[in-house]
C-alpha cells in the first residue's frame, strides 16, 4: 500500500471514529430455509431461525444488548422480496424478540450490528 493510500485510509478511519459512524457488524448471513444462527459481536448477541411455509419466509428470534455503551444491538432482516425490518435492543441486558413473515420469498440477508 502506498504512503498516500495509507495516509488517506488513516484520515478516513479517524474521521469515521470521531463522528461515531463506525459500527461493529457480523457478516450478513445470506440464508434460505431452514437456517438457524447465533452470532455474537462485542456489545450484542442474537439468535434467529428462518423457516418457510407455502413460499413465505418466517424469521423468529431475539437480539440482546450486552454492553453499557449508549449503543443498541440491532438485527436487520433484508428479504430478497419485501421490506427490510430492524429490531433494536437498547440498554445493557435488554432483549428484543421478533417474529416476522415475509411473503413470496424463501431467503434473506440477516445481520447483527451496533448502532
């Protein structure tokens, strides 16, 4: 990596950190039915199940905020057909459950991150 590229990367990273824009995220889990995941990141954890019935996707689970840091643990569900939904647990020890159905699809990207 050139010196200019490293300097630019350092400036951009420090700017993102200073603005509070950097979030910790688990990799998106592109999943089809049936799938179960239990990701953990520093500050949050989650568990979800994907199941299908008659061409529709059902996603059930929970997200926990595990750190007192003024950030929320968030699960984002982005189905291949339908509207994206997010579920937030805010405050250390807080759990948010979810039970959502997405019609006409059998897969979604599901991600755990902090915001």
